[in-house]
């Protein structure tokens, strides 16, 4: 106890993680070596995480949850780790993505950029690199952002895939990102996406003008219990909404958007014509 270091849980996300780990361990009367034996690490490693000399990992957090009985609970250390890892993401977004990974139906609308689930890795990397150049995020955060997107896309590959509907404002396919090669591959990816049996792709053309009901990105999830969740965001904040009273108007507006948008066949034709100009 002589060398016990005082912890400051207000010192940041990792400091809060370490302090909570120590608290949970000591509440059980365990020394660092006791917890270490239970999760396959060393007592020195436990000490390093508790004092912020080592960063927690997902594997470590899952092992801690099993040992402490926190798996899939609000006290989960894996959940805490995700907050640390995805701290550069908008509020509510990690929770939305977790729901997206189990949703039966996903409806997306985006303006200006291809939505994340439909992005190629190269397209996503170009966006992340640009954010680094502008000083918005660090290189490490950029790599985490792209890695997170790849994990998000992988969660959609299931034995019974979700129905995935993407309505893209025309600006999404006309705004060049990453240069001609990256953009051409991205457009081909959209064509391939449209050809899948459980997907729908529509372009909302400029010509619909004021009939476009959304001015920002909209995400709608239908869960297996048939409840609907929405996620909308601005440049600085995101909002996850489960209240049917505020979600239902978005669902109705989305149907209206689909009505005035191009059919999938016409949308793919527009993309093919655009690719001819890029190639």
C-alpha cells in the first residue's frame, strides 16, 4: 500500500476507466495479481491500466467484464473502452451504430457525401486524411475513424442481412473525393450495392428542389421488435431518438423523399453516365 498511487477519475476517459477498474477490483477484495490471474494478464499490466500508463484494449476490457460479471451490462468495461476509442465521434453515434448492427431495416439519407455504410475504404480514408490536414483530428484518430467504419460495415454482413435503403442527394455522387480513381471506384461500388438482393439505391436529383424534405443526414432503423429509431446530426452534434412521436414524422418524410427521387434503375443510369465523365 506504500506505493499506492492516488487516481484522478476526472483526468480523462482513460483515467476514469482506471479508477473504476481499481474500485471494482478492490470492492471484491482482489489484489492486482488476483484480477490478473483471472483474465490472463500480469499484475503489472493491471497496474498500468489503472494508473494510465497502459491504454486498455477491447480484448482486455472483455476479459475484465467476464471476471467481474459486467458483460453486456451498463457497467461494462468494453462499453467504456468504446467511449474512449470513439471519443472523436459525435454524441449518440456509437450507440446508434450498435443498434444498426442488429437492425432489420436501415434507411439512410445523405447530402454532400456518400453515407458511411456505402463508402469504400479509400473514399473514407480520403475524408479522414483531409480532416487531419485541416487539424480537426489527429492521425491516430483518423485511423480509428476508418477502422471504426470498416467494423460498422462488417456488422451488416450477416446470415440474414438487413434491408438497406440508401437515398443519396445528387451532390453525393457529383462531389469529387480522393481524386478520379477513388471516386470512380466509389461510384462502381454504389452500382454493385444496388445490384444486391436486399438493397435499394435512389438518387434525389437537384430537380426536386424544395420538395427534398431533409436538409441534413438522416438515419432510420427498424429493429426486430418493429420499433423505429432515428439518428440525425449536425456539424457538431448527433441525436439518437427512440420516441415514436418524433421519429414517425421522419419516417413519413423519408417515404415522401423516395416518391420524388429517381427509381433505382434511373439512379444507376445516372451513375453510369457520371462515371463516363470521370474515367
